[in-house]
């Protein structure tokens, strides 16, 4: 960007006399000039507004904004181009387990070629390598299923991204509106406040104590003060005090700026080439699954090598057929071990889970956060709006001469001032009440608007501030103080706990007056006078003690208290305020840095008691969390007595429980802090840095901590917490970006519901892992023991040498396709068990597949292999349980029928295992029909298995033969024993658990 100044004569125009296309051309030229050819920081703000054809007082109209959005495009940085669908499909094959199967396919093809080459003349053999073809076809089908599942998961994640899309305040149609940040266009008027992320580059029009953190752009670690004054010379990016830049964040104050650049035409856009393209990192759960899959693959390879070596030593390879048979054994073991759909199913189950959470107002930004949610052991929550309704109402006003009550609830400005005892309100008390509410509504950034529907009201800003505006309207204090115009502001911060404004009195020669509000005990320390009976006098120690006693009384009654004060300055110039520092030119550098001069010698005028009733559902949520082993901690900036009262009402602490204050936390060393945080559940008068201390202390004790936050200064604590939770309604954009989860309704109960859902999702993941792995282990044991005991079971022909595999590789792969897809996915959406919130939180260090689950896996795998091999043995001559009716058949025909039996038994055994795997301890018959998706998946698997057995060309492909009716009774009866064996094991496990 060079140093040229915008030439107003070149950019000014009269839109009403020019054709639309000429107007658009000039607009584009003006935009390009501001972005490329000129420096807005060296141009007067009015000229920038003129160049962009916008009135700073009203902003753009909706129609004009829409037209500009079409013209300039969305306000977003370029990201990496989307991965083509064909690439996503091919990525389904980029998996070590698939490589193992492809190697198995190659071995099968080589075996077929060797058999063809060495076949005797005229001998019958396979015309085509059916095993290889079928394996490839099934891999393709599996890839299609995986692609579809990942597409569904991606769709869910994109939907979540839309829910968490950043929003910004802009001035349009003469009023402040909140819109999606991507819809901001050049010429929009940004309305900036503390905690906002600056959504685009802009030229400041106005600023009040505005400070912006620009470290992300310039590297400057300290927030930079901003002023709208035009610079006299070109400056480096970090020194352009009248510019705001995309991606930076407001740490203090307020301001308005006209957008000069959006999207890639911003400063960050120029250096952020493909900034938003990031690699998807595998979650801890995915890493563990990948580890398990690799272990399975390695274990099967070792088993295959051991078996082949044993066969070579014991029997030797006497012909090429022996080599072929041995290779087919390796193929069968490889196919049996691989749970092909594991990664895709895991992703889909997590995605479906976070979609369900989003429907209940808990928006999880990353899928892997679900893993942490189910492990939460402490939930640290703000009070206002999260534990309470955030429906602030000023009910009490206490002034030096008395106390009154304001009728009416909510934000409707309808109500009256009445005395506590029902008598008429004395005039002196009424005047003091009006002064108090007037001060509260002037030292205020809240706004009350009439809603779109008659009789409804909308609030803009902090609900506490808006409650003061409502109270002032009820008593007409706002009209009495309408002649005061704001000149400067010292904004509220969580550290200062107060806010002050300097106003000009239009009816008193423009003289200045300070109005302030804040925590009563804090504000009182800056007061040395008091307003009583229409006069100002010295504040005595007795007055001070009476005020503090009133604060305690109202706090015990669960009121949130705010003090109000003022100070006549007796001058019309800011520079003439006593104690104000100016530069050599007589200008004030930054009024917000001179609070000690502005807020000295304040006059106390009164305080308000604001009621914010607890949410009715929160008490039950706190109790549910307690049953689940989760401790609830309340953190608030309110008075300790107010905090303790609300906490005891909600069941967080006992009736006589105490709150720890921020000052007390500051006085502790690390050991004392850890002891305190392990015992205390209510913290009052805390600053954001205390939140960070508390969460770090809880984490040192091994807790998985959730932390809520809304303000910009909450972001470090929210980011450091294991589960950072931002408020969706009152939260700032900075906090939302730092959080892992956003509460769309700002409700504590939603956090508990999300933890419940997180536990349910994790339980379901364990269910389908138990099911998949036990089924695959059952296949491996079937192949392994079928080879080892082939002679005893009749699988091996006594007249032949070499290896005979009990099941073909294609059959095993078909079993995996049937049982690894639909049933496993259906188990991922299994309804939650009733005891899901009656267990202690899971530790993150606990393995997903623990020792108990491995016990289930091996036990069921052995049973599954046993019933499969027994079913095959019954149809083979020379076995242990031979059905003599098969003696008339040759061994080859017997093997086809026996394999069909074993093939079918294994399918049904795995379907029965799906029912058994829904719980480690609970009987499968509890809630047997509660999962309709699982029964649908079982029905689909049965139909497909019937097709493989009774469709002739599939008989050829899979080496099957139609089974007689009696054989089906054998298949189902033997397979059912898997469920029976599981139930017997669960009975013993439940008995042991009770002991």
C-alpha cells in the first residue's frame, strides 16, 4: 500500500443522476482504490464514507448490502479447494488393513494362476479367479459404504460449522443489526465492543477507550489504543491507530468503523494464503482404533507365519497345491482379522452424536470433544444467565433517605415506584431514586427496543445494563436526564468492576458531569460525598457502614447489587478537569488511562437491587451431575452472600456454605489454592485471571474440568479448560472461538445434558467395538482352530496332504461386509441405558478397550469359533459329531455343504452377538426391542445371507450350496448358543460386582 491520499473529487459522485452500471463501476473503483492505491489511515473518515457511498449515521440499506455482497463476494479468506469426490473415494483404500486385503487378493490371484499352470490336461478348475474378483468387489462395495458414511459425517460437521459461524454487529437501515460475518461488505459500518473479533479491515469513525489486541497480525503483545484522528504520515501496520484489522480482537472500549476491505482484500488476507486449510488431526479415539487395528494385523500375520512354519515342519509342502493351500490360509486369516468399516463407523457415530447434541442446544465444534465430555468431573459455571434466567429486573432502589420497590417484571418498561410498607413515597426519596436510576442509565451501553410484535421488547447489550434502562423508563428518570450527552467513557472491565462516563449538560452551559456505576463496595471506595435530600454533603464512616450493611442485607435476599454515583466537574473542557494529563498541544492522549482523575471524589447517590431468579431446571441438573460424580462449581463477580444464597438454593452447597473471594484466592500459594479448590464450590468477586487459576488448580488434581465463559477476558480460562464452554447468546466472539462447545441457550442444564449424551455416545462406541472385535476374533479363531484341528473335525481329507481352510476368504469378507456395517452402525445409535449418569466419570487415561472388554472379546470369540466348527463337523465324515447321512457324499461336496453351514452359523452367531454386545453386564433381554435400527440391520443381513445361499451365480462366487430346512435349525440353534454363553458370563459378572 502506497502513501497516496484519496482524491475526493475523483471519488465523489451523485448516485441519483448516474446509470446503475456507472454507479457500480465507480463503486468498484473506489473500493479498489481504498484497497490497493491509497491508504485510508491518511484520509479523512468522512471522505472514506463518501468514497464508499454510505452515510455513517444510518449505514447501508439491506438492499444495497445484498447488491454489494453479490458484487464483492463473501467476507472470508480463501481456503484450500475442496477435495474432489473421486479422490475422497480413492482415500477409502488408503488404509493399512485394506493394503493387507489387497495383498491377500494378490496371493489368491497368484494361487489361481499357479493352479491353472500346473493343472493336469482336461482337469476341471475355476474358469476365473472368483476369490480375487469377489474380494475386490467387496472392497469396492465397502469403499462405497465408507464414502457415503464419511459424506454424512462431513455433512454433520458442516452443519455444526454453520451453527458456530461468527457474527458481527453492523449499522444497517439506521439500526444496529447482528449478521453473519461472511455477509459484511465494503461500506458497512462496524459497531465494535469489548470481546468482539474485528470482522474486516476498516477506518475508524469513532472510538471510546478502544483498545485492540493485534498480536495475531503485527506481533504486538500489548493491546493498541485506537483513535479516529487522521494520521499525518504513512505508518507501519502496527502504528495505524485509526484503522482496525480483520482477525484482531477488541479488549476494551467501543468504536465504529467503516469497512474498507473484506475477505482476501484485507491485511490478513494478503498474508493468509490458504490460511484456513488445515490437516484433520486424528482424535485420541481414532488413534487407539488405528493402534488396535494394526495390532490385529500384526498378530494375524504372526499367527499365519507360525501356522505355516508348523505345517511345513510337520507335514512339508509336497506339491504346488500345498503351497496354494497355505497361501489361501494366509488370505483367510488376513480377511478374518480385518474390521473393514471400523474407522468410518466411528466417525459417523460421533457425527450423529454431535448432531443430537446440537438439537438440544449444545453445539460441539470438534467431534473428538465428545470423548472428553463423557469424562467431565467438574463443571465450573458462571451464575448469571447460566444458572439463572438472565431476566434481570430492578426490584429495589435504596437511597440515603429510604428504600422503594419497583413493580413489573422482565424487560417491559411497565411498573411503578412504591414504598416497601405500601405508603406514599416521600418526595425527597423519589428525587434520590430518580438521581440513582438516572446515573445508572447514563453510565450504560444497553439498549431497549420495541420488538417486531406489538407488546414485545428486544434488548441489545448486557442484560444487567438493560434492566437499569427499563427501571429508568418505569420512573421516567430517562426523560429527566435526557439533556446529558456522553462525551467520553471509561469502560467497565472485570478487573475494575465499575464504569464511568463523562457527559455534557446541555442546560447548564455545557458543563461536564461524571456518572458511574459498579459493585457497591468497589464504587464506594471512590466516594467521599453523598447526595441526601437534594444536597451534597461529606460521606461519613457511619454512612459508609450503613451502605455496606444494606449491600449484605440485599445480597442475603439473593439480590445482585449495583451502586450509582456522580461528580459535577464545574468545567466544560476535559482538559481542565483537575488532575488530567495533557500533551504539549493541550490534547488528552487517552481518557480511559486517567481513571484516577475522573473517578476521584465521587458523590454516592444510591444502589439498586436486581433480581435474577435461578432457572427452575438447574437444581435437578445439579443433582443429576452430583449422582454422576460430577461436582458443580459456581464462579461469579457478585457479592459473596448473593453467590452463597443462589448456590444453596440450587443445591451446589449446603445452606450454611460459604463463598471464597478473589482477594482470598490471591493471598494463597499453590498448595493452599489446591486445597481450597478441592473443597470450595462457590467463588465470588472473582476476576477472569482467578478463573484461570481455579481451572488449572482443578486440573492439577486430576480433574477433567469444564469451564463456562462469555467475556473476552474469560477466553484464556475457557481455552485452558478440558471442555471450554462459551455462551451462545451473551458470549463474545473471542470466547466462542476459544471454546470447544457453545451453549445455544446459555443454560447450565444443557451442559449436564451434553455430558449425559457424551457418556451415551462413548458407551455406544464401546458397544460396537466389543461387537466388531469379538466377531473378528471369532473369525480368526475359526480359521486358526479349523486348521489346527482339521484332522479331528473331518475338514481335512485323509487321502490328501497339505492345508484345507475351513472357510473361504470370500466368505469371511462377506461376513465382515454384512456384520461390520449395518449392525455396528445401528449399535452406534443405541438408546442410552438408565444408569448412564449413575457412574463416576471415566478417566481420560483409561483405555477404551480395557481388560474387561478384552475378556468379553476373547470369550465370545472362542464360543463363536466352537459353535461354527461344531456345525461344520456335523456335515463332515470322520468328525466328532458326524451326521451319517453325509457319508454318501464325496469329501469335496461335504466341504461345500460344511462351509455353507459354518458360513451361515458364523453370520447368525455375529447377529446374536450384536444383541449380547449392547452391555458388558446388563442382560440382552433388557430393552431387547428398544433399538429399531439394530433389528432392521439384522433383518437386512439375514436377507442378504439368504441370497448368497440360494441364488445360483452367488453359489459359484462364494462357494455355497442351498441348505435343507433341518440345517437351518442347526445353524440358528448353534448360533443362539453365543447369546446363551454371553448371558451366563454376565450372570457371574453381576454376582461378582455385587460382592
